[in-house]
C-alpha cells in the first residue's frame, strides 16, 4: 500500500474508535478504558509515524512548510488532550467533554491532511517515493507502538 492508502486507513480506524467510544455510557467504564487505550495508542503511533517519515519528505518542499508546521502543531494539541484524558475518570463529564474536543481536533486534522496536504503531496512526490514512504511509515508505526 502507498502512504496515502495507509494514512486513510488509519484515519478510518480512528473514526470507528470514536464512534465506539461515543456509544459507551458511564457504566461501561472498562469498555471505555479499553477503547480509549486503543485510540490513544493508534493516534500516538500514527502521529509519530507521520512526523518521522511523511512530514520530513514533504518539508523539503518550501510550499509545504507551513502546512506541515500546522499539522505538527495539531499533533501536539491531540497529544496534550490525550494526556489530560488519561488523568480523568472515564465516567466523568470532563472526560466526555475532552473526548468531544479530541474528536473535533482529530477530524479537523484529518480533513486538512486528506484534502490540502494529500493533494499537494501527490503533485510533488514520485510514485516510487509514495510507495517507499508507505513501507517506511508502517515500520515507524511498529517502532512507535513497540515503545
């Protein structure tokens, strides 16, 4: 798979996890914790993979610098929210409102990435580079998940 297919697949996985999380109520604490743990792990590995592989390949092109800086900043905001949520009880209202904020931030990031960033990246990256980045990204994600 090329880098764009992999990233879109990851984005869909995260959207599905948000749906499952929103379907859990306060009494389903264990289920919520498990789903949140999976969401956190997926988002962190995805972000680390992008920052290690995808974004550096695009940063070489000056027209991408601002978009990549913005995307990296959005990753940091998501990371901060995940850390805040980790400290809260999953049954609390604060946790639920943070989940809504997290979802909003992630979906905004996905929309920008799959729109503007992907469009420009497809124009500047060769077919070979797109394939190579896919392999490198998957490896970076494995390393991130392994700790």
